[in-house]
C-alpha cells in the first residue's frame, strides 16, 4: 500500500503513538524502531543521523531528536563516552 501523503508537512511532529491517520512507521514509536535497527553497534549522533536522514519516516532532524529523547526516556538507549548504544535489559 503506497501512501501519497507528505507526512513531513502534514503531521504533528509530537505524535508518539500511531493514530487512525498516522501509520505506525511514521509515529515516533515507529521511527524509534527504525533508529534502533541502526544501532547494531555504538555510534555517534552524527553518524546515526547520516544513516537515517534520507529515510522518509524520519523526515526531519527535529523528529530524529524527539525520537532520541523518547528512546532515552524509556531506557532503550544510553550515551557513554560520546556514543549512543542500545540498552539490553
């Protein structure tokens, strides 16, 4: 199913959970899953941004940072010595 909506200009960037109008992959929770896939090894924020910047569900640096905040708040990622890494609890 192809989505013809330009989410970068029509969504509320603070939507954490999917809704009837926002698919899971475009919610911050879905973007978090995409970002966690890229954290298979510790990375700098810049390196991680470079890896996900062209993905349409990430869309903007603002959404990227909001997603990192969410992942940190729920204990999914940590930062040590300037590197982000996944938490395995």
